């Protein structure tokens, strides 16, 4: 008799964003005239930059000719894209990352889940709270946790609370852990990590022989020159960290799908017998076995982001969304709401007014203002009483959303 993976049964009723979608769909069906503005899921709204569109058109034309047709590509990604990334994203900042340490994929969400394939089941795992749900849920699916408690925390995970008291930058674990998930600029809180903060994490990892899984999907939105874009800007990080990056938000590839993972060659972990094994080698084996590479057309588009025209257009797109973030932040502050993030990240994290729970505030906004955001409790127990707004929307919708917020808060 076929049996299911029973670890899936430990998951809460539904992944956060589909649950939001379910509630919004039900409301829309019951209120067909409602003009709903969605500031919940971090999905982009603006068209792809022209330089990227042109490169993708050219790539399609290549596939239409026998002499330039491409079939299967290299599982690790085409050299032209990996070399552009190594030069522009790392070498330009004085960071040592070689092209053959970069693995191109179809999304950093996929990679942060798939990376567990190369790690054993006995690792002690630490996550921030609040946290991007994928980090937790994929560990549940892999059998790395116990059941969930009444607060939404899973047994076996080490939760590191991010609160207003520590400015949503969690403290180091009070015990040794083996795998540490960090996300900066942070999703959902929009906070950033200083060089000093990342240095403390790297020192902790080196001392405890830990591996940091560093999600830098939003690094392109950093404007403060003192804030690191990569954990590899910290001395010693190449020996303890894997870094994930994405083109989803910086060039609008949420539906196109392209990302990258950096696994330094000197990064190792132990077998149960104490032998040190190259994680670069294991990830390469995993990808070549389970993944056939991102499409040629997509990689040509991503590479165009590093052309002079592409850089300028990407910068304009990022500036557009960050202006949205500033408008949201300033507009909410003017209403007396406590707001965090929205400066070096495209997310605004706010304290729910009148001590409303996260989901009660979600329902209030949806029913009274036809606005959709993300309940903070969906990101973990420490997110209760907070709410996330995404800056990924049209300018008109952001401005209208603030008008509607005012009507709700002042009523």
C-alpha cells in the first residue's frame, strides 16, 4: 500500500498566501462591485525593462534558427550570466565569488527549500520569528520538526524572536545550532542587518561550525551605502555561508523565474563519521540530478540587466517601488501608526492599530476598505499584532490605498 509523507500532515491548514487568496476570493465573489487593492503578496506590477525584453526577443529568434538553436543548457547556468553576476554583483563590491560558485535556478524560494536535500536530518535549525514561511514549512515537510503548538511554533526548531525591543534584528542563539536562516533586507519586517550584525553571525557560525543560509533576495533595494548587500562582504563568511539571490523583484521576474545560489568551494559540512564534505560538490550533484537549468531565453533576459541600459532601467524600476514604500511609510505615520521598514526594503511592517489581532485587522481592511495586506501572525508567533504591506503596486493604487487607510483608521 502506498503511504504518504506524514510530515506534511503536521503543516498548519494552509500556506499563508493561498489562505489570503482564499479569503480574498470569497470576499470578491460576495462583493463583485468591490475594487480590491492588493498590497499583500509581494508580486510586481510594472512591465519588464525594455533592455531585458529586447534580449529575450533576440533569444527567441536564436531558437528559431537551426544554426543558433539551443537545447539543454548547463545545469549550473550559462557562463555568460554567471560571469556577469560574479563581476557586477560581487567583484564590483570587492567580494570574492567566482562564476563557477554561482548556480542559476528558477527561484530563490525553490532554492531555500531544495537546499535541505544536501543536509542531514539531525541538524539543529534556527529561524527568525517572524520569518518567511518557506524556511519553516520545508523543514516540516522534510521531517526536521515535531508538531506545531498553539502559537504556531514547531517542536525541534530554535526560534529567534524579532521584536520592537531588538528592532526586529534577532539576537544570537543561546545554544549551539547547525543551520541558521537569515534574510536581509528582511521579509517581512523590512529591516536590514548592519555589517556589525552580520559579523556577529559569522563569528557565531565559525565558532559553532554552523552553516548560515543567507537569503539576500531584496539586496538590490538597499540604498544605505553602509549596509552590506552580501554576507560575503564579511571576512570568513565564505567558510560558513550559502547565499540566495533573486531577479524576481529587481527586474520584475516573479512570473519569468530566475534566481541564483552561491555555494563557495571551501564550504564544508561533516558526515556522521566526522569526514568533511564539500557542499559545493553536493549542491552541484543535486542540481544536475533534479534540475535541468533555467531556460536560455530567461537567462539572456537576466544577463541584459547588467548592460548599461539594463542597469539604468533596473534602477528606475527599483526606485519606483521604493517611492511607493516611502509613500506608504509616510502616509501611515501621518495617521499615527507605528511603522518599520520601507527604507532599504520594499516591505512596510506596521503595528496594528487599537490592539487588533493580525487577522482581525486583515478582515477589517478587506471589508471596510477593500484593501489586502498580510497578517503578521502568518509569519510566526512574534508577528502577532503586526501587518505587512508590499510596495509592489501601481502608484495610483498606493495613493488610493492611503486614502482608504485614513477612512478606516479615523472611523
